[in-house]
C-alpha cells in the first residue's frame, strides 16, 4: 500500500474558503481538541517559568519606550516586543504571554494540515493534527510565557512556504519563507539555520533529481536570503557592533555552550581560566581556542541528539514514528516529496550538537514528525485488519487506542508548574506583608520576585552570610527568600541562628516535591 501523496488528495493552497471546505470535520475535531486541552492546562497552571520572567523584563522596557534596554536583553527582541504589544490589550504580563502562546498553538494546525495533506493525503493529515493536539510538550508550551509555541508556528510556516515554492517553482514563496524565517530568528536564533538548509536542499535535489537549473536555484536562494535579512539583518548588525565581533548572531550561544560543556564535564581548568563565567564565553572564540575540546563535545552529542528528539516526541509516539519510517524506507528519501522534512530533521539534529542538545530545542522537530507518525498509525491499522477478522481487529485497535491515550494523556494533562507553586505563594506573601511601596527582595529564584512585584536581588554562590546581610542592608531588601537546600549548603548560619545575623525567620512554604522555601525579614 502506497501511503504517500495520492493524486486525488493533492492540496492546493488557495483562498481560505477552499481550505475550510476541504479540511473536513476530522481537522476541526483535532483543532478544537487542542483548544480544549490548552484550556484545561490554562486552568491548571501554577507558576511562570524562569525564562518567562526574563522575557517580561525585556517587554516592560519595550512597553516603556526604553528600546536600548529592551535590546540589551539576553534574548532576541521578537517575542518581548510581541509581549509588550499583547500587554497593551490584556493589562497583565503573564496573561499576555499565555495569549501569544495559545494563539500560536491554534494557528499551527492550519499550516500543519495543509503541508501534511499535500505530502501524504487527507487522512494522514487529519490524523497528524490529532496527534499534534495530544502531543504532551506542544500542549505544555501552549500556556507558558515562552517562545516555543510562537517559534513552532513561524518555523512550520516558513518550511511550508519553502516546500510549496519547490513544488511549484515559485520564487515568491521563497521570499515569504525568508521573511518568516527572519522573524523567527528574532524569536529564537536557531532559525538562522534556514539560511544554510534551504540552499543546501535545493542543490542536493538538483544533483540527485535534476529538477531545476542552477540559475533558478541561485534565484530562489537569493530571494530567500533577501526576505530573511529584512527582519534579521538589523538585529544581527546590532549584536555584532555591541559585542565587537562581527558574525555574532546570538547573545545566548556562548552561555548555552557553557551549559553544554558543564553537562559534558568538559569545563576543565584551562577552559574556565579563559572563560570564567557563562556570560564571558563566546562561541567563535571558544572554537578558535579549544578546537579539540569543541570537537569532543560535538561528537559526544551526536547520539544523545537522537535520544533527546525521541524524548521530545514522547515515548508513546515513538513506535508509530519508527513504523512510519520503515514503511517509506523502500523509497530513497531524496526521491520523496517530503525530502525537505527529512532534511530539516537531520540538519537541526546535527546543528544542535554545535551548541547544546536538550529537549526544548528538539521540540521544534515534533510538528514535522506528525506526518510520519500518522503513517505509522495507519500502517499498524492496516496490518491488524489484514491479519484478523473484523471483530478481533476492532477489539485490538480499540485496545491500542486506549493504550496510546492511557500513556499519553496523563503527561499531556499534567498541571503546569505545580512543583513551583510555592514560589508564587511566597511572592504573594511578601507583597502582602510589605504593603504598598517599592519592594526589593533577595531571592534564589527570580520567579519569587516576579510574584512579589518586587525588584530581585539575586543570591550569589560565593556570598557568605555576612555578605548577604551587607547586600540586603545596602540595597534595602525587605525579605530574603531562598530554598532551604541552597541555604543549608552555602549559608547554614541562617538556619541555626538567623537572629545573630540580624534576620527573623517568618514563614516556610513547602513545594509539591517537599522542596522548602524559607522567608526571612530584617529585624
């Protein structure tokens, strides 16, 4: 059975009315299922992420007109700028960020269905949308104040534009794809990979299939690059000027590389001597100074990159993904209509090893995997139907569906941030105790300060008890709020005799996993 692209199912991108007519009830059922899941998670949301507070800090600067301070953020400006725009209508920073994620999650299904229908047909496309609706991590980030949902949407839109541009030989699609990828770069810097991926894919297909001539490939690539630079160039130039190093495309790359080297236990004395802090590390400079260490890091991350991708997809999807790949493996992947998806998958799995391999980055590979997973589900269905009588086949398929839902829904519907709900409680307590006024709090996690509506003074590992008290007095901190395990390892004096340091223990907040958060106030 050939599951790829039945001729009668070829999707033509046309007016919205045509899409609405062709999508059918299955698509809309998947769409509203996704909204229902996101709505459920929104009512079971307990605490903002740490990154969310940083995005809000940048957005506050943009909203106040302090564009220099907003651009100085550790993160690209695209998401904070949208967050400031949404805040104008919502009036609450956290809700504004969630609104962006929810809208992006909803809009994702339209390009996903259009792309999968063109590649595989109507039934696999609708099933792929159902799988996307149930996907645990796609659902999780639909209610977070983070860039993931927005980036998934922009990346999939860009990928769809490039795909249809290749299929119809229209350079205009490449310009639109470049614009989308350029804006995606302002949300997450890994969108820069499109600049390498698309020309490489065009050249590869020209070499293997002779589908286009060299002039058209050059035109499509240049048009894509022009679209990309409209959004990306001003920020890239700004970063290069600020850092003093040309070809600097991200403030995060060096810090993220530091985390990767630390996790791989490659931060030896020589490395830390040259780059004493996360902020001091520069990716180009590190590669120049430590080429062998960097090579070990990249090679060591290749195999984990595959495992992290499978984890991001979720283990209940994995058997069907592998079955879908096996089903289509008899064709050369460069001959298939979905070659660009394979190229995207392989390119970014390898590219992540250049900086950091983790689940959050690999999540952008999940939406494009829904088509292959759907093919695997349909292949499994067809195999069961061909081996058993109708009654037995229905029973087996029902059991399979229940097993899939039973292993997926508990993760998909897991409350968001419940393990950190005590951070929110402690912040609200500090705000209520202090009353109106400008509150400063010394904290081990900035989420506490966010919920206290206070300015955060961050505890440093190297500070002793005396240093902390001196900093609290110098910066007029109203509270010290820190995790017990942090204080036990670095400031045990506060636990045994806080009065000796001029502090009064006020309250303890206990987290879901028995983590304890202690609140101290000056005497």
